[in-house]
C-alpha cells in the first residue's frame, strides 16, 4: 500500500447495525413495560419507540433517507500536517466535501469518521459517518481504520 493512497469506499447496509438497533429498542420497550404508568402512557411510549426504531432503521440500517451517506472518498492532505480531505456521496446523489477532523472513533467493531464540511462556520457541528465491519470489504475497513488512527496509510 502506498503512503498517500486514496481510499474509495462504497457502503452497504449493515445487518449488524440493524440488529443492534432492534435490540436497543426492544430493551427500551422492556423498561417501559416494567414501569407502573397509566395505560395511555404505556401505549404512547411504545408507539414512540416503534416510530424511533422505524426511522432509525430507515436512516442508518437500510439507507432509506436521501441524506444518508452511501460512499466516501478520503484523500491525504497535501502538505505534512494537513488534514485528509473527504468527499461523502449521499443517497440523493449530492456530494458533501470537507476535511477529516480529530476525534474520529476507531475500533475493530466500529468506525466513526468525523468531518467538517467545506465552508462550514467556525462553531458549526461536525458531521459523522458510522461504519460497521459488514458495511464494506474487510481489507478496506482495515485500511480506513489505519488511516484514521495514524493519519496516513500504513506502509505494509
């Protein structure tokens, strides 16, 4: 692998994420069930949890929303110490460009790529892309983790 390699990633919907979201929402329903509340409050809370599950799965699990990331491209910064640039393609065909910022989370089971959109105001919120191992090829996932953790692609 070259030191200044561009990483092109096409994301697939993650089954692991969908399963984790379902488990988390089922746990929330179990908590509501154990509470002694009026019947209408129980029903309202369970409906809210069901709606949350549906929207969350649609957005994160199955790429249902137009602004959900479906691909990204990370290029190394031009000069030493310059942040990597990122281009995120959304489901609706639009592209968001920016730079990768510190604080991206890297673990063998999950990677969160944080980036700041080009032209964003100084105190605007950074954006992020959640990536689980089953969202892309194993070697590509490893390359992404190395790039985010060490700042440049590792020479192997």
